C-alpha cells in the first residue's frame, strides 16, 4: 500500500469535510444521487470516448498501481549489482555473467544480461534496450492521460449538472423558500465535479506519472551499466558513472 497516496487523500477529504461540518453543514446534503450520476457517469463516459477499450479494461490495474504500488527500485543496490557483474566479466569473461541470471527478478535486467552473454554488439544492444524503454513509456502514458482527461472533464460535468439543476428549479418551483433550497442543491454537482478532479482524478494521474518516471530512471540506470560492461569498462569507472543517477546524499557510502 502506498501510504503517501492514502494519507494525502484522507487528509484532503478530512480537511474539507471537517471544515464543512464545523460550519454546521450536514453530510447527507452532499450525497445526492442526481449530481453524483451526472458527474461520475458523465466524466467516465467522456473519458472513455478519448481512449480505447483496452485502456478501459486496465483502469483497475492503474488504480491498484496508484494506491497499492510499491517502489522497489533501489538505485544504490542496483549499482552494486552492476559493479559486481562488471568485476565478474573482467575476471571470467562475459559468459561468467550467466550464473547471475537465476537470482535476478527484474525482466528488463535479466533480458539485458542475456543479450550481453549472447554477444550482442554494443550499438545493437543499446537500440534494443532503448526500444524496450520507449515501448514502456507508450504503455504507461495511456493510464496517465486517461485520469488527466477525467480531471479535465469532471469540473465541466459539475457545471453541466448545476445548470440542469437550476433549469429544473427555476422552471418548476413557485415557493421562494423551496427555491433557495433547490438552488443550493443544484450547486452540489459543481462541488463534486471540482472535488473529484482535484482530489482524485488529477492526483491519480500525477501518481501514475511519478511511478512511470521512477521505473524509467531505474531502467536507464540498468541500461547504462550493462552497456558499460559490454564495452569492457573498468568496474570503478562504471561505479563512478552510475552514481550520477543517485542523489548526492546517498553517494558517500557508495564511493570507494
């Protein structure tokens, strides 16, 4: 579970609903079926139009990644693995790297080592690894864009719901006191539209983008290390080069 996502969501919703309650507002006045149907249904419908059915099927996966995804990318540890591979390649040759394959779980990392062991030329190796990253970026962008689009549609759907509510209210209510209550209810759609956009859709889009950037940085680190190993560079030089991927605060323990 991603505690940052959960804590942020709870804090934002808690602050807004808490302030509303302090002002004497009642929670049941917010949860009206019609505004919710217009905002949620309209937003999802409009967002689906902009994408493919394959992306729609993956929405649960995107949400799971945003709320429960774990960051397992440890750059210092990955650098140590690459340096160890470089040392082995220097002592035993490239074929000596094959014994490390069973212990490596990352498919990209494992595929890169296999290509090196198979004797793939450096330029070809770079092209293959860069293509893998490019395809990864292409796959990730669909989820990011979907929730970004939803964050744009949601406030508009809220306004649409409010306008519809006002049309109904002004056209069918003769009692002034009832009219005031109905008008207040009509603005609930705007509340939900703006709230869902800024508390859910856009934050989820940004969280998916952050996950994407972390994974790309991890793969670029692996690619640079593997290419250096294939080129026969000194393990110490490889370590120095790869430390540029690590924030300065973590470098002292890595430099030798």
